[in-house]
């Protein structure tokens, strides 16, 4: 099993350095949920289908990520608090290529 290190700043501004497994076909939203870095029911509401933007995050590192899909672009165009570095956590697969990724969870929609 190969784990990578990812830094996640939660919605309270607290930095968490977590180990994310690359052999479980997980995405960033699932890692956030598994470490309980956001209150239950506030992240991944659609189950990772790029349909709700509850897992929006800001990528703060120069990590080379795959291009946004049309579905991700469409969802971000309707989301709140979107920035140039916004991505949906459910669309970022945990692979060895993203070792050192640093993200900040976007504020909850309210």
C-alpha cells in the first residue's frame, strides 16, 4: 500500500497533514470525509457525482492536476465562493502524482 501526504486546511483554518492511500481508488472528497475534516452532511452531499459543489476546495500548491471535466466546470460556474484555483474534491483522484497537494476547503454555501 502506498500512501501520499496531502495538506488540507479545514473550514476553521486548521491545517491537517494526512496520509491518503493511492490503492483504494479514492478521491479528495472521500479523504476529507474519512478524516472527518468537515461536519457530516456538509461535504460530498451528492456522493461524488460533481453535482453539488459541497466539496469545493482551493488548490494552494503547484500540483499538476488533470484538467477539469465539463461537468466540473459546469458545477463550479454555479457554485458560491469560486476562485481561479477552485476544484471539486470529488474530481481529484488520489494518485502518486498528487503527492504534496495542498488544498483549503471552500466555505459552506449558506
